[in-house]
């Protein structure tokens, strides 16, 4: 475990400045505030995020007298490999020997480190170039310090493999020998930096750097939020309102207080809907052990008022969405005359798809530890967005933000759930009641499933017109589902531009008559983001429907998909009313149909698409663009006479631009495949009387090992390091479910339009 995970702010500073090159501390507060400010900073990408980018090596790098390089990672690690990838980028430009590199985790402090929100598949995409520039600046500072020591021009000094080399004489100095002098030099201007050429990379793109935390993770030494231990720590669990927006009429804690080990019972006041990331109304039991707290919670007598969402019920809500999907909605994109084209089409194809609520269900449920002492608050936990935690705590505790320290542990899975810091606020509110003792709030799996921020439920209605030759002439798509905006504003009923830009507004098909509509739907529970967010329902519907159109036209699904995509070309997202474009500059990130076609043909070729298949076996294909990355999947299935499904192989082709860490890209695609199949096969959250009905993994089923594909093959398409990078953490999920269902249709002739699949094949 790296020391800062449990260290105080003072310990953190002491640790990172023990060496001579005290770049992690810097000389003054101004260093922390320095941000890269190129001429006319763009409002896109990392620069458009809160607190933008900090490119100062004095924030991220420390070199000790013995040459050990400590790199501070400011993004959260939840299995995607950022605690390896981000430092590796910097170390490569620094010419650091990896065996002499150590990684520590930054506390939540965006004014100091730049944006720390680990969401949206943005970390490498946004910080590849900033971290390169940090490493190059530190390297040039070391070279300049060595040149001054030798009294030679800096141009004669070269950093190479953790040494400074004088080209003419061959003299060398170790990094630690000049670290103190280098730290006193000015940071080079961005324009004066000398970045490596890709051919000179030592680590980037090589796939040979092991995961920084790999040993600790596999030997039980890694510290996750649930593992945090502080002296004299108390433990707490919370009984929360079972219905979003519910309130507590009253409670009786007499029996709870009789449980051995129970110290205190505290009411947590809920916030009015919309409550953003604030805790739900609840009653907490604080005890000397988790077990005692749980037993105390069982003994509480609680009287809840369910409030306006107490009648929320999944079947009825689905019926209402289906009715809405069959009526016109708000037009968000319109080209040509869809109604006329449908009316004159030789054949009209219609289909409606249903995707239920699902939830992130990370293997590590939420947990946070907080301590309030001497007018300061410290909190430890698995936070995807530590600055949001810090900001929310400052408001809720009415405490200056500079008196709040947020320590980020490893995350045992996140998938968007741990972007919301409600569990950190619970811990801090309870810490106010314990006279300086730290309190760890523990969520059980049942707590996690009952009180999540759920992925939206949706109904997707599609219609298409085909001419006499089976060519597409019209496309209509209506998407109905509650929006993420319902967390932040009262009663919104339409999807946000962010959700619309996830495979709906920006559907990239070459169809002259195309209309996309968004009928209204109200939210009755907490809607949050889940890995790939609205790309999941949109891709499932769109790519399933493409296969249905191909069947209606008597065409091969892969060939029909390529025809729908049209010829290679660049689409300006603004031209199709995509105002979000993943937050990126539309001139730097147009939709590249050539790349989408390439992943489609690559996956198809790898799977030997078109080969004869025996009875009960089939191939399905799907392709999708999300988070500025292009992914296509081909799934092979076998379905026996009993309707039992196995998946012999999945081929995934991914084009995310230049690849920093190939091993992690493969791992993310493999994990996305498993998650995507689980979403399709078995995962579902349902509501009755406003309450989530699933208690644990026996009811909310994630994919079991025996149902996983026998083989997953990932095909990486290399990119140009001079071009913008794409995301990796999420884009692998969306094409999996439609490719699976298309394969099932090829094998059985049965079309799956409602998820999860479960026993539909044996019905």
C-alpha cells in the first residue's frame, strides 16, 4: 500500500518531499495553481472540465537523493489501470527507469492537480499529452541542472535511462545527484519542450509494464475503501428510506441501543428531491463493530412515508413507456421526409425494444471512513470524483473547503456508482456525533442494490422503410427513458444532450430520410450513470434493428450494416445536431465512418464471418461509436434443443487511436464483454411500491463463470500518436448485447427484443 492512502495531509507532504527534487510540493501555492495555458485555451476536452489541466511537474514528480522517482497519480484506480498508465506516460518522457518509479495517490484537490473526475473514459484521452509535457519538462530541468554542474551547454546533455549523459565527454550523473538543483530551476515553457518521437518511447505502447498494484492486489495487501482502519474507529450502518424521496415519520431505537456494542443511534436528514449526491433519509447505528451495528439496525422500529414515488412499479411503468414510444415525441434530429418515405416504401420494418434498470453492483460496495477533529474533516474512501466529495462535504458540514481532506483508496469496482459521494457524506455526518473518533460507514450488498443510482430503464421504438431492392430509404427512432437530469433538477422528462449524444442523435447511417424523437418519461428513482450510460439501450436497439432490417431485405447482416454506414467519410457532429460530442472539439473528433467500417470488417474477418454454421449455432455482429472510440463485436453462440446457450467465442475489434498500454486495452475489452453479456443475459432491477425488489446476487444476477465466453479475442487497431486519443473503459460494452442477440437469431430464428434474455430461449 502507498503511504498516502492512510496518511494525513502533513504525512503526505513529508513523504513526497523527503528527497531533493521536491516537485510534488513545489515552492509556493502558486505552483499548485499553474495550469497549462496555450494561446486561446480550447473549451473542449480536459480544458472544458472543472479545474481543467495542471501541467506543472512541480505538482506531479518528486525525485529523492537516491534517485527514486515518485509520481503522483491524480485519477482513481478501479481496475482500468490508470495508476500504472498515467505515471508510465510521465516516466517515459522523463526517461525514468521503471524499477525506480514509485506511485502515490493524490488527495482530492482539483485546484492543485487539475480535474480528478474519473468518469467518461477520459483519463488517458485527456491527460496523455499533459503528462508527456510534465515528464518532458522535468527531464529538461534535470538536463539543465547537470549542464550547470559541468559548466557546459544544456544542448550537450541528454537524459537516458535515469542518468544525465554529457554527449561529448561521456560523463554521467544520476537523477538524484542533481535533483535539488533541478527543483530550483524555472519550469520550461510549453513551447520550449522537446517531446520524444514515438520511436523513442520506452514504455508507451509496449505492453511490458506490470500493473503498479498487481502484487498487492493478488496478495491481499491492497487497501480499498472497505479496508481502511483508523485508531479508535467506530463502525456504522444506515437504515435508509426504501423509496426515493421518502421521509421518516418516526423511529424507536430502544431495542437497538440494547444490542451489545451499539454506541449511538443517529438520524440522517434526507434532502428534498432532486437530491443530487446527498444521502437518503435514514437512521444510522454506530457501534464498536460492523456486526453490532448490523444487529442494532435490525432492532430499529422505523415508520416511513414513501412519498410521491411510493407507487413506482416496473410493469406499469414499462407499459406507459411503450405507449409513449408509439406516439410522436420531441424531434431532436430530422433529415428529409421520413413520413413520406415510410409511406412509399416497398416494405416497412418495425420493432420495439426494452432495456430494464440495472445497477453498477461493484464487488466492493460503497464504504467511507470520516473523522472530524480540531475543526478539520478527513475522509477516506473509493471515490471516482474526490473533488465532488470535498465540495459536497464543505456545503453539508458548513466547513471551509480547505479544512477538508479527501483520501482516495483503490476502488473495488466503480462503474459510475462511486462518482456519487452520498456514502462519504453519511460518514462525515456521523463523525460529527462521535467526539473526534473516526467512523466507517459500511454498505452491505443489499444496501447497494436497494439504494443505488440506477441505470435508466428505456423503450426504444424503431421503424425503417426499404425500397424494392431492399435498400434503406427511411429511419425513425424514438427513445423513451428517465434522464440523469432528474438528479439535479425538478421533474425533467427529456433526455439530456449528453444522453442523446450516446448513439441516438449521432447515429451515423447514410439514410436520406432520418428522424430521431424523444418522448417524455418521468423519473421515480435515482437515475445515475453506469458503464457506457445511454449507449447501452441505444446501441442494443439500433444494432439489433439493423439485423432485423437485413433479414427483411434478405441481406447478410454485416454487408447490410456496412451499406447503412455508407462510404468512408468524416461527419461533423454539429451537422447531425450532436451538441455534446463527448465534450470534445468536433474538428478534432469528427465521426470517422472509415474507422467504424474498419472495426466492423476486422471483427468479421477474425470470426470467419460467412462460414457455414451447424444447426443451433450462429454469428451476430454489431458496431458502435462511443467515447470517441470505435468498437465492433462478433459473437458466436450455440443453442441446444433445451434452449441452453453457450458462447464459444467473441471477437472484438477496437480502434481507440494510439494505444498507451495494450494489455490494459485488452483487459478493458474483455471485462466489457463479460459485463455486456451479463447485462443481456440476466441483470435486472425491478420496482414495486417504489422499492427495488432485488436483494443480492441470487436475484440481481451478474454473469456466472459457466456462462462466460469460452474465448474472447481482442483485435487492436493501432493509431497515430500525433492524433487525439479515444476512451477505453466503456466503449466495449454497447455492441456486446446486440451482437449476442443477433447471433441468437442466426442460430434459432428467435428475435430477442426485451432484456434480460433469461429463459426466453427455452420458452
